[in-house]
């Protein structure tokens, strides 16, 4: 009942409060104790019930096995979900004073976002970067050479570090954090299963195949590369996995060398694309309940409204005192490119979504790259596909963002992404 309506019946919540319009992810996390208790109840009930109460025939035996399996499944789900969440909320916490509040220049409430959301948007982008890294590894080697466990641990350690900084900059919205837990658990399951398979059966058929890729391998590489680029601007569940699966069987020839590898790849890729297509439909329905905001507003200075209105992707909202202008733009990768272009023209960003700090990243082969004093490096992550390269996470004052972009260019590097809350 709590999962469906947001209110329970044991505390008379459904009578006192009625149906609650709560985030779906909140409902899932709030019901985890019930999932565990339900698993215990089902498991113990059928395990301890005398055989003559549930029947001794084939139906009774299968009913008991199904109930025990269901109970163990529910307990396993709860056991896998609870530890990382408890660890993040209990251990990955830094005690510090919250940042002082300020009155934002942007007064459009629907476009104001919590400052901590910039950093909390990174773990999701971490997964995007990992799919890029996976595609690049695939271009050079094969699926078995990707470090799956390292990729999984990188997600949780990054989220842990970011969670420890929210006390400084204000609490992130609960919905965003709970969604990150679900995304992280999904990613862990995907990479865990894929890693176990690819480093055993996949590696065996790869060895039997030899160095030359099969047509199935070539198709998988194309999908991996296209998928990683697709994620720069569009949610993953919009990717046409079902269409790609149909194309895979329609366009990939059955004949050719490496028959064991061809058969194995057809089975593995069909299961992978099919599962992702089904899961994507579920998440698409959930996301439709609270669609993501695809536009963001910023305050800039150094260019008049007429000049800015000529830029593709920029909509001028209003002019403020002091030569400042409120603009509206797309989010995600398109936003980063717009900011780079504005910085090149000497336009300075003053505020983004009502905030004065933002997370940015740069990819460099110089681990000792010196940053300006105002730019604080908060994490360093290696790239599997490019040995010697690291991704630096930089806590950046918004009003220094344009200067940082130009400063990195002078140092032979470039800004990779601005994480826009």
C-alpha cells in the first residue's frame, strides 16, 4: 500500500493523510524494511509449516520451493540494497558548517536548484564516462579486458566522497540521492553480471576466435560507441535497444570464421539488449511521472542582450542592473559547449541556477596539472582506455568559470564538462 499510495494502514496514514504524491524512488526506499520482513515471513512460513498443511504432492512441493525462493530473493534484494545506503549515510559524512545563504540574482523559482546537486549529478555522469571508457577499451582490445570491479568501486567511492561534501554546501534533494542509489545498484548489477560472464565464457570464446573480430563483435563495438555518445544529451532509457536487437539479427551475417564466438555473441548480446530494452520501458514509465528539466537559466555579463540573442541555443529572458543578462539554454553537454563559446568571447558567467559554485571536470595526461588558486581539485580518477590520463573533478566558483576555461586552454588542456545541477 505504501508503495502504491505513499501512505500505510498500520499507522492509519491512508485515513489521516490520504494518497501522498511522493517521489517514486522515496517510496521504494521507504518500503525496504517491508521487503525484508516480507521475505522473512514468506521464507519462514513455508519452511516451518508441516508438510501436511501445504500438501505432499507435486503442487505442494513446488509451492514450497517457490515460496522459499521468493523469500530468499526478497531477503537477498534487501541485503544488497541496504549496506551501501547505510554506509553512505552513516560513514561518508563530513561534519562542517553549512555555507552561508545568499539571495540569488535569478528570481525564477522553477529554475533555482540546490547547489549540492551539481556534485550529486556527477555519479550519474561517472557511468556515462565509464561507458565511453568501455567503448574505447573495446576499440583496442575486447570486453574481457575491461576492469569491471574497478568501475563499480569507482562509482561508490565517488558518491561517498561527494556525499561527504554536502554538509558544506547544503543537503542534496532526497529524490536525487535516492535515485542515485537505484542507479548505482542497477549499474553494480549490470557490471557485476557482465564482468563475471565476459571474464569467463566471453574470454573462452574470444580465445577460440583468435585476434580477428567476428561480425557480431563489430556490431557490439558499434553499439557501444554509439550508446556512449548518445548518453551525452539523452537519458539511457531512450536508447533504441529493441531496434538495435532487430537490426543485429537482420544485418549481421551468420557465416564467417569463429563460429563458437559468433554463436556465443548472438546469445549474449540478444539477452543483454533484450533485458535493457525491457528495463528501459519500466524506467521510462517511472521517469514520465517526473520528467527531467531540460532547460537551465544563468546570469551572464560582458555582452548585451542583442548579441546574446543571436547565439543558437541561447534565449534571452531579461536584462538586469549592471549590464547583466538572464539567459536560458539547454542542459548537459550542449550547455558546456555554450559556456566554452561564451568564455572565448569574453562573456563572464555570474550565476547558474541561482548558485555561485559548480563542479567541472578536465581530462589530462598531466596529473600534476596546476590549477588556479580558486579551483579546488576534489577527485582524481584514472581512465582505463588511456593509461596515464586522469579525470580531475574541480570545485569551481561560477564567476571564475570563464577564466578557468581560458586558463586550461593556455595550459594545453580543456574543460570537459560543467555539471549543471
